[in-house]
């Protein structure tokens, strides 16, 4: 029943609005649009290597050219709900950054929810919907390459929850000692405010993102 309710909630949030617009319900709830479907306004690119990948808006989606970089929101966020859709291609390796800082590697200064084209494979701390290097997903529900996936992430205080295509995949106490040995440092030591963003890699096929919305929460 819980999975059914979650799936209905995600579907309902998307009804009544064209791509890259807010639904009437989201407007009432205080969500803001982070991608207008036509430009990269509100975002800036940061290099992650000698061959950075350029980010661009094309055909109503946010995507990138192969290279090592990340696209960071101009604004920073502490407590929030983030909603978006993404699509992988063959061999995609990308991710969603949360509370990440400009200095250091964003997967580990903040956190990263991993995105790959790995539908149907076992869950791990490096699979799609993992909290990269720290927490494997409760269940993997990502769809094959070419299909759109719906994601909702809630980060509030020391708690992170995420759903993928309507099913809960993460429910994490960031101060739990179980994550003290996470890759490159415990989750308890990660930034408590930072940028949201997306990852580009030199290898693999680019992902595409759309319908990116965010709502700030009271701490």
C-alpha cells in the first residue's frame, strides 16, 4: 500500500503541467522551478578534471557534452524537497549532488545520489539511487536507458529520504554511526548547506534532466 500511495503522489504531482513548469499544487506548496527548459539560467558549471564537459539546454532538457564537470545551482540549500526527472543512455554515469560545496569533490563534500544505466542489476553503494559510497538503496526501481525516471529527495536536518519512480529507496539518518566508514569520510561530517547539482563524466553517454523543482523547508 505504501508503494502504491507514493507512486500515486508522484504521478499526481506531474499532472496538470507541461514539462518544465510547476503544477498548480506545486505553486500552492511553494516550489520553485530550477530549469526553464530553454537556458541554463540559475546554474553554473564547475570543472572536475582537465577535460570538463560543457552543460547546455537542448530540446527541453538539461544535458552535457562528455567531460568531467558538474552543474551547480547558483543558490545554496540546507533543508529542501527536490523533484526531477532524468533519462539515461547507454553506459551513462552521472549523479544528483546534494548540499555540495564548490571546493572539493561534490560527491563527498555533500552527497551524491548515483545515476547509471544499470536497471535490473543488484543494489550496491555505487548503483543507481545509492547514496554514493555510503548507503545502498532499499530497492532499485530505475528504468532502462531511454525511459524517464521520476525522483523526489527530501533533505531536512540530519535526515535524507528519496523515492525513485514512486518507491522509497533511501531513508537515512546522516548521523548514524553505521555510515562512519563511508567513502572519503562519514556522512555526519558532510556539509549541512550547499548546492544541488548534476554530474558529467568524460566516459559514458550523457544523461538528460527535466522538470527540476525545489521547495525550501524550515530547519
